[in-house]
């Protein structure tokens, strides 16, 4: 008992510690704005499958999946079935922070099609989810529980060539969910650049 | 932004100009943030002898590359070697990393300079002359942004007979890298355990050493701990250091072994350098000790009867009651109950007392066994419930005991000294001694039969202080004694049983047969532990004991000393012949038989390997002496549907055989929160903790467990007979 209290205090005292959103647990609620300044909440998508993609164009791991067209293809393929939300938790002081206008242009250039692009500038949403890398992928099932938390695929590299032949965990999970099956791989280790929190 | 980028660039330029000689002397790849080169330990390589060659990365100021476990983000550096024919390359020897905090996250890596050493070995027949070494290296270099970079690096390394002098150009770099390699620590003891949400790693140096006060643990595996969470480091005496770290969420599966590096800037006693290689097997005793009290010198917390304890007590009571139905307990209790039936119309007070004495015998025996187990565990001996049966001598004695009981029930002889429960003309004191001994006997024979619920209850006790553990075991005993004690306390219940009569003699003789069967099974257990010869010894010994019993019974009216002498002689001869020799380790007989699962031998490494490869793994923690295990094997695991489903889904079946004591199995069970078998663990790909299937296994429970797995190939590809 005493030791549990001590541990709880120890974890509280860890400055700005990341929370987590492990698979199987309810997804943390969020309320942020998109690139156009429109408010977006998790509650808006009750009863729908939601995909969260942590994003930052300055990151070579993100670039791998956009240069290859991989991420846009997924956004397009699953666009009718799921709500695909890109999330940017980069802080304003970081060297790869982008303002709304150039970011919108860049998204257009790559033909990216998330349902919304969320600006999580203070990083509150990212910290609540424990997003560590760009990309870091989450799937939230229609009941509001985290169904997947982890990497986009199993080839940890920045090499565009590696997209082919990689096992895409998000595709596998979404297809299993669509078929009414439990997600066979609900947790993986995300890979990518560090999310630049404040 | 521009200032941010310029500063490292300027620093980098300055660094590059500082080392013009190196750049001229060897092919250097310069990228935006890194200067990379291949460096060699010596001026030439000797045929057949390894030579240390390193990939040296010099990072621009504040930029870093990564360790083998990069931490929260990042990628470890990779090297692909292209070597002359016959040359071989070893693994990268990673210098210990430094923690690199980035906001709320933490990475493990290197700043300034790192040399990743690899042992290259030319073939024994290598021809003297220049050899072209090429390395294709890829690294991720990050500051706040990350850049993936790569380079093809060449080194011309002469091959020459005789030992070459160190290469002065790179000696300093290589020596520095060598000094940063974690030291092997022979004679040190490493242990790990998981307690709630905490990973504990404990290291103990040999006699007389003084541990540092400050240290950091770097795990070799990702997703094991939260890298950024603060580590709690405690000195437990001068020789022992203990790390407590927050586990990743979800907690990792299969942590039978924790590997990593412990780094202390003040160094380690008796070891060179600042880093120690840690290989810490899971330890049940460490798990039992749990998470340390918060402050040094704090009074040990008094364990209240918390919800967990109450639940464990409830399960212990239930499990104890169920023990009565086990095939090895039932005959003994049958005899006891029959005694009551006979006495039912006698003195109810004496009957009640007898029942209570029986209960006391059971509870006391449980406490003695539990006390023995706790005492041995406290000394660091790895054992769990049922441990007695891991001793061939105990199995032999048990077989002899069961055999004698069976002969008695068959009517070959009657007890003369005590335990005359069948004859009512015994004095009161004798009856109480009998009741007590029956309780002891019932406990001794019950231990191999771990009833359902008991596994969880016994596992729970491990994490508890001794008084709570003993309370749980006492409750287990109360549960087991409960049905018989209830019959004794409420003789009205006995009236519902058939009246005594000739049927009792028949019933008694029938009860002998489960006991003979138990003897047969114990002989088989002994065979698994000590081999064929031991079984022959046991059987001949049993024949001798049968002769003794026959002499004793045949001349039971005789008061002649010869009767006792002959009996004693044959008993002694029997025990002498049956006594097992030192255990011969048996080769695991795990041949696949048609219609059965293709079992493979279990090891923690094998589980780690298979799960890392994404294979579903089923582990059967079993032992020859565990009856429930044998029943489950027949009923559930060798079921045709189960065998087929395993084959279709590519489930690898591993058998962890605990027939003889195996500390690795004890430790793994402890990590699963159990310390008795059967335990069935199913490791599914993508799930970090294994699923535990019920202890009384059914085919449908197994099938439900693996139902979510995809079918790999059509059923026709199966090797059906």
C-alpha cells in the first residue's frame, strides 16, 4: 500500500510525463481545432471508427509514407469507412513547425486526404495519447476504445522502397475490424521522429 | 530557425578542419551532420584471427545517433558488410549509451563521437596483401529534427602474418570505444521481477564490493519500460543495487529475462569502465519481495487483510474443498468416512473430537509444508507447490506408502500399532492418533493434485509476507478438511449414508484399486526422473514390502519375535532396493506421435525467439507427477480438433517439463503469477501478455483461445495419418 502511494507520487512528480492510451482502454477525449480553425472533438465521431495519424512534414519517416503515396492511398481507401484524422503536436518553437497556409499547400501538393488536420499546438492531445513519434498511429473503434496503438508498418526505416513488402499494421487492423474480428496485433512499437512537444 | 541550423553547421565545419589528417588518410563520408569513417584497431590483419574494425561517427554539435534500443523514437545505426571471400563479421559491439531527453520523451544514443566496433575475421588461408573492406552504413541523426543518412565506406586493410602494431591514427578512438563497452561481470548475481507496474532489476556484486549510489539502467529491449519515467535506484546493503522502473503500457509479455546495461559514472566495484552488461533472469524471490518500501529505514508495512488477500482466502477454501475429489485423495478420505459410518451410532462427542483432530492434522501438515517451502525459498531455492514430488526419494517413499495402504485395503494384513480405524475396539487415544495421521496422510498425498483455484491462491501467497502466506495455506487445509469435519460435527448427515454392513468390506477392497493405480503412476513419474533402472528397483522393493506385509498379516496371532524381525527385514530390504540412485538427467523424449501435438522443448529463449518472429506459441507447464496435467493432456490437448487447429494456425506447442526441478520454469511461472501447475500460457502475436487458459482444460477453451488467429493453410496440408 505504502509503496503504491510512493510510486504514484513518483510518477506524478515526473515532469510533464506522457500519459498512454493502451489498446483495449477507452480513448482519451480531445477538443482541438483543425487547420481552418474549426473545433473538432472526439465526441463528434461517436459510433465511428477513427484513425489518428501523428504528422509532421519535416520528419523523414513521415516523408517516406507521403513520397511513396502510401499514406494518401490509405486515407483514400478507408475514407468512406473511417474518420481519418492527422494530428500535429509540433510546438511553435521547433524548427519544423509549419504555419497553416504553407501546411495546407503542402497537404494539397501531396494529395493528402485526412478528414481533418488537427493542430495540437500545446501538445495536450498528443500527451494524453502518449504519441511518441511521427508517424504514430491509433485506431479508435466505434465504442470509443483504442483498438490499435503503434507503428504504421513493420519496416523501421526512412527508405521509400521499404513501403513495398512491409506489413502494414493499420491496414491489417482495419480489415480485421471490418470483418468483425478482434485485432490480432493491437500494440506495436511506433517508429519515427520524436514528437516535438514544448 | 536559421540560427538553429547554422550553429551546428559552424561547429561541424570547425570539427572537420580540426582533423584534416584523418580525412586525407582514409575515405571519409561527410554528410550534413556526420563525418563517418571505418577505422581499424591494428595496421594489418592476421589470417584466421579477428581484428576490431569500427564505424566511427562524428556528430555535429548537439546532434545524436542511436543505441541498439533507440528509446522512445529514433533508429539504431545499421552496418552491412561487403568483405573479401571467406571473411566473417560479428555483431556490433555497442558502447553504453547516454540518455537524451527531448521534451517529455527520452532517447538512448550518442553525441559527439561514437565508434561501433565489429570483429572481422579473415579466413585462415587468407593470402597476405591488401584486402578491401566495405561497409554500407545507415544511421539516423537527430537534433530536434531527424535526418536519415547513409554512406558507403571503404578501408584497405593489409593481411600479414604475425601480430601487427596498433594503428596510431585511430588508437585513441578505439580505446575510448572499448572503454565504453559494458563489462562482463562474472560472479555477479542479476535478478529481475515484475511487481504491479514496476520492473525490478537487482544486481549483487561478489563479497566485499561497494556499489555506486547513482546509476542508470538501459534496457536492450524496446517497449519494456517507459524510457522517460524516472528510475528509482536503491542500495540494499553495500553489495546490492536495485533499480525500479515504470513498465511500458501495456506491460510487456514474457519477461523471463531482462537484458541491458547498467551505467554508473563512479564506476563499478572490481570492474573496468562505467558500464556493466546485465542479464537478469526473472526471480521468484525478488518478485515475492515486491516493490521496496518508499524510504530507507521505514518500518515494514503491516499487511492488512486487503481485497486481494480475502479473494485468495476464498479461493484457497474452495480449492481445498475440491482437493477431496482428486483421485489420490479420495481413497484416503473414503477410509476415513467409512470409519465415521461405523461410529455413527457411537459416542457423538468422541466423533466430533475425532473430526476436529483430523482437521487439525490436515491444517498443521499444510502449515509445515508451506513453512518448509517458504524457508527454502527464503534461502533462494527455486521451488513451488508440489516441489516434494521433484525428489525421486520422496516419490519412492510415497509409492511404498500407497502400496502398503492398498495391500491393507485388499485385506492382506491389518494395522497393529495404530490407525485401526476399521476395528472399533481401539482405545480413544489410538483413535485420535489415527485421525491425526489420516489428516497428515491426506495432505501428503494431496499435494500433487493442484485443484483449480489453488494455482492462483498459491501464486498469490508468493507476493505476500510470510504470515499472510501461511494464513492462505492454513485456509487451504481448512477447505480440504471441511467435508470430513462437517460429517463429524453433524452426525445427522452421516445418517443419510448407507448403514454399515458387509458392503463396507467390499467398498474397502474396491478402494484399493485407485491406490494401486496411483502406485503405477508414481512408478512412471520415477521413471521420468531417475530412469528405467530406478523403476525396476522400486518394483522389486515393492515385492519385498509385499512379502513383509504378508508375513505380518499371515501370522497376526503370533507374538513371536521372528514375525516382527522378518517383517522388519523385508521392509528394510524393500526400501534399500527401491531407494533411487542419484538422478540421471533424462533426454527429453519429445517425439511427435501421430494424432498428438508436435511438442518442442521449452526454454525462455525459444519463447522470446518465436514471439519475436510473430509466431503464436502455446506453452504447457507440466510434470509427470501432476495428475491434472495428464488428464488435460489426454482430454484437451490431444483432442483431434485441437491438434488440427494448432497445425492450421501454425501454433508452436512448447512443453515446459517441471518433473525435475527447473529454476527457469519456476521463475517463468512466478512471472505469470503462478507457482503451481498445470499452467497453460498462450502467447498471441501482438499481445504483450500471454493469455492463461483454465487449469481444468477443455478442447473448447483451447480452441476459443486460438480462434482469433488466421488459418495459414488448408487442412489438407496437415499431416493426418
